[in-house]
């Protein structure tokens, strides 16, 4: 894993967490 790819992974993780939180709030 390269250091330059880490920010992209963290951004994707935060996006996924927001999507999961949105789905849970809809239930």
C-alpha cells in the first residue's frame, strides 16, 4: 500500500460510513 493511496481509501471509508448511516436512519 502506498502512502498516496491512503487519503483516497480514507475518503472512500468516510463516504461509505455516511451512506451506511443514511441507510440505517431510513430503517
